[in-house]
């Protein structure tokens, strides 16, 4: 499938689907988040520092945000370091239902840490918190799907056209072939010579043809030259050779005959006998 053939609603659908899948992946990743360990404070520390007075106009805890998870509520906050007067990001894993440990709390267990913080902030105007409403599963999926529609369905097709050069390419002008009138056929050129001169030339040509002598019908063909005599070659007389005229020779050779003469000298056996004597 060619990417340029996809329409706008195709990109919108793909963007919504991709965004929803990323939202599901984000929800699934929350279930693997660690609960406790480095970066977490205890429930007792959290409740005791909520009621501490401000230091040089700075509260001990600020930017308190409640994040709802499957089994617990994660509370993200910043705690003041009284030595450096800098804030350190920390987390709190608050169970549900939430049972406050503070001795000043006499209302018993509440359904969540959000209800506890609501009651505390009602008594302390300097303390504020908020809930991560954007992390609710239906709203989270909707936000991710909308982001996918915005980027994949809106921004990506524009970038694709820019990369392909479609944005700077102007639409070619459509030519109307009917506006071009066909040229009139060229009329055959006429001779500028007058008609009387042409007739005179034709008459002279006919007269010249009539004056040409024709070949006589009774012409005798020339005699053909005599055929040349063919000389015959005399066949040589074949005589048989006498039987005694043929040399009785022995031939030996791998590729061509070689005359083989009789051996001369002593054989190896004869030499050995002579040496032995």
C-alpha cells in the first residue's frame, strides 16, 4: 500500500488506534511499579510532617499529588531539607482503606488518603494537594487516543507531503487541446508556366518520340562462335608390381609407420654370458 494513497480519515483512525494502544501499555506499566524502597517515606513521617510549621516561609511538604493505582494510592510530594533548604522528591504508598496513625486524628479509618488529606487541608489553609484526575483509565485512554489523532492524523500527513515535495509542487496546468486550431492543409503548388507553353512542350516530346528509328523485325541474329574443343587426358597404364619387387619390411610406430631394421650387436643375455666367462 502506498502511503500517499491514504486519506485523512485513514490517518486519523491509525492515530487513534496507536494512541489507545499506548494508553493501555501505560496502564499495564503501572501494575509493575515498585511499592516501597528507596525514594519512599513511611506513613508516620508523612503525617507528622504535615502539621510542622513552615521554615522561613517554606512548608515542609508541598506539591502533594495523589495518584490512584490498582491496590494502593501513590502520593508524590516534595519534602524540605532544613539544612540546604532545598526540596527533595519523595513518594508515599498509601493503602486503601487508609488508617491514620496521628494521635490528633480521631475520626477512624477513611476510604483513601485523598479523604484524609481533604479533612487535613480543611483545618490547615496553608496545606494544599490535588488528585491526578488525568490518570483515570477512561480519561487516560481518551487523552492518548486524542494525542495519536493529533500527531498521526494531523501533523504526520503534512510532514509526509513536505518530505515528498508535494507541498512545493504546483498543480500542473491542464491543457485544452481543443483551443489549438488545426492548420489548413497546404495547397499543391501550381506551375507558373502558362498552359500554352506546356502544350508546346508536350507536342515537341511526341514528335521526338516519333522520329526515333525502330529496330527491324527481320534482323538476322549473329552466328554463335563454335564451341571450343575439349581435350581428353590419357589414362595411365596401370601395371601390377611383381611380388618380388615389394620390399619385405617391418614397420613399427604409434602414430606413423617407421621402418624397422634388423638388430645389430649383442643382446643382453649374450653380454652377461661373455662377462660371466
